[in-house]
């Protein structure tokens, strides 16, 4: 079955690469995306972006990102930034991922929390939010790191263990000189936020430590502290 979101009037229907990229076989889609990246022809931009919205296979999505990164940034970056306003979560998360790989300053301007608020960082879709955290850390200018850290810590305590681990890794990746921003959350009213902040603090000290273990230990510390307060 072909991708229903692609405007068939805008592409050459007899192009075998187009047909393969929207076909049923993941292997053929992977090969088509690789070939498009190798050719790096700007006329493939729209179908690559469109396919990012619905491609179910991780490896194919990664190849789509590579293919897009091979196209001229002046064409690709504005088109990917436009996708950040999409109503399709995968379109947003994949565009964020691709923008982080391209590394263009315009991408940061489009997601700077100080300019547009924390919309992407606090997005209701978890995968979009996680992509925003990773991409923001990859794109942030040096003089904006503290502002970004202050936005990221508003998400402490959110989601399951994997989600919390993603946020902690993003905060640690910003640099150990920003640990004080996390420390401010060690006295939050919410036990879940305090535990997540404490586990993140431990990751600053030992980035290779297992997060799940650190979080369990932090929860015990917070629980004991709450009992003592009572």
C-alpha cells in the first residue's frame, strides 16, 4: 500500500524510486531512501519529507534523515521547520531529529524556548518532547545553555523511566557547570520531581551509572525524607 499522505500530483508517478519509497517492502524503501540520498536531487525533497510523516520502520526513517541532510540546507531547513507546526507527531519528531543532524542555526531559532515558549519541550506527545529535548541540546548556542536547562527542568518527573532517562541525559549533556539548575528542583514539593532531580544529579557525578538504579535509589531517599518530615 502506498503512502496516502503524499500528493501524487506533485511527483512523477513513473519514477521507480518514488514507487519503492512508498511501497510495502521496508528493504526496498530503505534502498530507495539511500539512493535518493546518494543522488541528492532537490526535487526529492517533498517526497522525503512526506514519507517521514508516516514511515513505520526505524532504519528507513534514519535513512530518510540522511537523505534529507544531503540536500541543500537552504531548501531543506525551512521545509523541516515548517513541519514543526504539523498536527502529526511523527512529522514533528522526525523533523526535529533531522534538523539536529543538519545542525543549522535557523533550527535553534525555530525552537528556542526563550522566544517561543516551551511548546516543543513540553509537547503533550512524549516522543515529540523527547525529540525536542535531544535536538535542543544538539542545537543550542553556548550562551543559551542555561536558559535551555531552566526550560528542561520544568519537565522533571514526567513520564515513565525511559522518558525520565531521556530528560536526564539531555540535562547532563548540557554540561556539569549547569548542575545548579537541577539542584533547584531537589526541594520541589512533588516527590516525583525531587526523585528525578536527585537521580539526574547522580548522573552528573557518574554519567555511566544505570539510570533505573539511580532513580530507584533516589525514590527511597525521597520517601525516607518525607517520612521524617511527617
